[in-house]
């Protein structure tokens, strides 16, 4: 279950709000309550020089978070960078649905899988566009003396 939640959260965090909403509309959603109304806040980003040096405060980032509980008791949490409260709420809802035995399969096939396919397609397109601009430099050795 933890692996499934991690995989779903990785996809949802990178998906666009409109895409998540469009795919969630394909599912008959169960009743749920908002435990934590979607809200914006700040988190402190920490860094390390060289990856293993002493930690330091790098700066702050805006995040949105939400929490929901399904009628059957599953609790979902949603966090996303930026000020998109609706996306945080939908991520929390998907998190709760992924934990539900009744809805996990339909969420995976109707929401997570199409979003994952779209993300992979965008990554491949970006990689192809980047590869098209690649310049190969080579050195010719002169036959002097």
C-alpha cells in the first residue's frame, strides 16, 4: 500500500490541476469531508554544500496543503508547491481513494495511469527537443611533423 501511495503521489504532484480534475470526473466519488481546508503556507528549504556539508537555510517556498476523510474512514493528505489549493484538495482526495479497497483500482486505471502516460509523453517530447539541439564537438588532429 505504501508503494502504491508513493507512486500515485509522484504522478499527482507533477500533473496539472485541470488534468487531475478531468480524470477524477470519470469516477463516481464517494462522500468525503475536509479535515483540513485547503490552505497556503510556507516551508523552509534546507540545503547542503556538496551534498554532505553542514545544512543551511536556503529559502522559503510556497506550498498548499489539504486533508480529507472518506466516509469509509480513509484519510488522504495533499501537498503541492505553489498556491494551488484546488490541486492540493484533489491530491488529498486521490490519496484517500488509493487507500480504499473499493476505489483503489478505479483510481489507478482512470486517474493515475492516464496521468502517468501523459507525464511520460511530455518528458519524452522534451528529451527529443533537447536532443535536437545537441552539438557534437570533435577535435581534428593535424598531421604536422
